[in-house]
């Protein structure tokens, strides 16, 4: 950690602020191909919302396909 802090001191002030603000964010784990990654909670929420939307669209599509068979 000490090495990382020394390297942080070599960056421009704006870059330091950006990194430190990022560390204040809440992170959630996500597993992809057996590997776990920590992503910002906002990104995780976006992924969840997109999943729900795709699921809803899939159900609607299946309803319409089923109606065509009758």
C-alpha cells in the first residue's frame, strides 16, 4: 500500500483526486468466467436493470410467438 501511495504522489492533483474519489465509491462483486471483479455499484445496478429489461422482452417475444402458433 505504501508503494501505491508514493506512486499516487507522482500524479497530477486532478488525477489524484479522481483516484481517491473512485476509492470512496461503493463496489459490488461480479463473477465473469469464474473470476471475481469489483465494479462500482452504479454499474452493477445498470447491469441488473438491463438483465431485467432483456428478460421482459424475451417473455413478450415468446408470448407473440406462441400466439402465432394458434
